[in-house]
C-alpha cells in the first residue's frame, strides 16, 4: 500500500523529503563516491540559476516552481554536508 501512495505523490509532482534525498547521496559517499562530485550533483550551478532568473522575467508563473526547486536542493545539500561532517568527526574519534 505505501508503494501506491508514493507513486501517486510522484505523479502529483511531490518529491521525497530533503533528508531522504540527502541520505541517498550520503550512502553514495559512504560507498566511496567523490565528496566534491556529489556536492556538484546536488547543488544547482550558478549558470543554471542565472538562466532560471532570466526565465522568471519572461515567464513569471514559473518563478515559484524554480524557487521551490532551488530551496529544496539547498536543503538537501545542507543536510548532506551535516551528515558528512558528522561522519568525518566520528571517524577521527574512532582512531
């Protein structure tokens, strides 16, 4: 039953909570993926933000959606950075 609910949410455009997406990237980090590459994958590049801002002027109805995406990605990155910092701190304490 939960699977159906999740699929219905995806169809409505709902995303996973930011902590779940951050946990996914954290799992990749723990499996040896590059920290900097993962950060680049999570964040929205400045060039893309600039492009979106130009679109906002021409299509104001898109502005809210772009701001939501940007806010979401920033939340994911902040949570991911917190998880990584905690892991690095704990790994130093274990040694």
